[in-house]
């Protein structure tokens, strides 16, 4: 354990469940690294991710962005390319864009119009493992390119359960103000809470932890979490 982490843990109770305001204040006051760390969240859910009706997935617009520059690629026909670029897309095209992607991927979000899914489908082995495959449920397969690009650029964060029933995501930068971080956490965790599958009995959220890129995880009070 490094000196920095030891200093952080001096005033930290591993067994305590903290109020959101207290947890954020603790993380912001902790000794920092030489870069702007990302605030991350891990949510343990009482679900069986092997069952399709218990798959928890969605997209949340962060109220203050993520603090990260998002690069967006759009698959569309030539008539829509200028519209996509004007909306803020970094890359736009059809077969030509597919050729570029086979060489390298230099974007964070991929959007496609429905009529381009035949082209995009051939890139499934490239886009799928990176979580970049456009999906109508996430609003990334759409005819409204302008709105989709602007939403992606403004800072949307996707959530989906991993094998162990955990949702993990980076939300924003630690340099955000206390108030903005709290609002960001509430927006994301609240969206996951409200995405509860109808077949779940008993408690749905088992644990929520906040951490920074290189910091310890702080458990949140579930009573407060369920009110987000």
C-alpha cells in the first residue's frame, strides 16, 4: 500500500455506509494524483444477468457532462453526412467509414441510421467487443441524427450489467464542484434504480460504491440511494 493510499485511509471507515454528500466531500479532500481523476460508481444488483428479462441497460444524460471530450462516428447515407458533421460528429459516412474502422477506431460513440445497419452489422466483430455497436434501445440507431449526436456530445453514460450483476461506470471528473458531482451521481444511480426489472422480488440494489481512479471504494447509504 502506497503512502498516498495510507493517508486516505486514515480517516476512512470501511464498514460505514456514507451519505452521498459526505462520501463526495471525502473523495474531494483526499490526496490527489497529478491528473484529474474520474469519479466512478459500482452498483451491485440483485439480478441474474443470465436471464434476458433481468438485463439492466440504458443511457443517462449527465446533467453537467462527463468532463471528457466525446468523439462521435455516424453511419449514414451521403445526403445526411453534412447534417451529421454540422451537428458535431467527428466522422460520418457509409462504406468509406466502414473501411476506416477496419483500420482503426478513433471514436467513443457510434450512431447509425436504420438503413445503414446492414453495413454496420458487418463490423459487429470489431464494434461489439468494444461496446460500440449502435442499439435502438440506447438511441444510437435513429433517424434523428442531429439529436443523437448532440446527446452523445453533451455527455451520456451507458449502463449495463456485467456477468456478476454489477453496473460499473465512470461518471465525471473529480474537479467538478461538490454540487455537480452529487447531481451527477443522483442522475446515474437514479436511472439504474428506476430500471428495475419487473420480475425482481425483494431488494434490488445490494450495494453502491463510489471511488476515484486510484482511490478506495466508499459505500453509500442504501436508504438514501433508493430515494434518488
